C-alpha cells in the first residue's frame, strides 16, 4: 500500500476501520484475476465516503471504480453532525471529494429504495455493498435483484451486514435487553437512518439464493465488536496500538463460529448463462 494513501487514511479512520477496509479489499481482489487483466468495473453500493475504493485503486489502476449512494442526503447528514466545528465542516467534504477526483473514483447519486441502479445489464465485474441493506425501510429484494441484473455472468456480489444474533446480543437478550439498534437514535432521529432490520446468517443466505445467486460463501468477523471493546480496553491501557492488539487477540477465536460474530460477510456469483 502506498505511503501517501496510508497517511491519508490514518487521518480519517482509526485501527478498526482501517483493518475492516483492508479485509473488504482482500475479498474483492480475491475474486478478480489481476494477473491477466487490470481493467474491471467495480461498484460499491451504499459506499458513503468509505476509503475502500481508494485501497482498490492502488491495485486496479486501470479499472472503473464507482461509489454509489444517496450523497445529497448524506452530505446534509455530515453537515448537520459536524456543524459545531467550522474547520472540520469546511475541510471534510471538499478534501474527500478532491481525493476521489484525483484518484478517478466516480460518484453516482442514488436513493436505493426509490430508484433503479443506474448501470446497464451485465456490465459490472463486482458489486459490493457493506453495511447498507440493514438501513432499508423496505425489503432488500428489489435491491438484490438489481445487483443481479447489473453484474456480468459469473460476476461477484460481496455483502457485509451486522449480525442480528451475535454472541453479545444473545447474552443481552437473556438479560432482558434488546438486540435492536440504539433506542435513543430510533426515538430522536427524524428521519431515522439507523439499522431497521439486521439479518441473521441463514436470512442473509436466503436473500441471495432467492435473488438467483449461487456459489455462496459466508465469513464471520468482529469489526463492530473490536470497535466497542477497543474503547473499553483503551480507557484502561491508554495505548492505541496495544489496546487494538489485545482486543483482536480476544475476539479472533470467535471467527470459527460465523453465526456468533458481529459482522457477516457473504460472497456469491451470478449464474453463467448457458449457450
């Protein structure tokens, strides 16, 4: 990874997100034959202002990379949440947009629940969507059908979602607590942009099977768990690097049990059209 991009990423995100984006990139590159071709079309749906595609750009210098999200409303959200810090407000979005432009990462503005995805049939090699569908107020069925439509035959869909029944949530429910998203956000934020319905492992597999996808693989990680536990450990240790390594050591064995992890990652393929 180039030194400049590492420096920029560390200005915006902490250890947990850095590791998360590296993992997303590895999943994507694993499903591309970069030794024979470096000219792919990849769209990240519900991208927000993630630096995932910036990681990919380093490996896919000649590829078309697209960030797709409801940027009009997302920009309003950012301005509302950082308005108290005028310097951040003035720097944040212009700096990110300038970086994306320099790296030829294209932005498409789209509301997934109200619009069809603006790509041609059978046009993309990989579609990714990380922590997006749990925010939908309606079924993800039309969205996943659209993903199937725009992928090339044998193209890859990669999804990441929070697990509705991870180990922490199972324990919380036993003690009478909810496994739903934060009550404060749900009660106070209008419009509500939080998690509406988080799937389980079996539900996520059901979604893609019903949408026509095959060759399904699913992995568990604990990025959300790392972020939460990291805050607790670091408040005691007061050392970012050591805290992150301790938390990673604690949660790593849980990856053997996909259904107990905080994050579910699914990879699947569009069927090859028989001649």
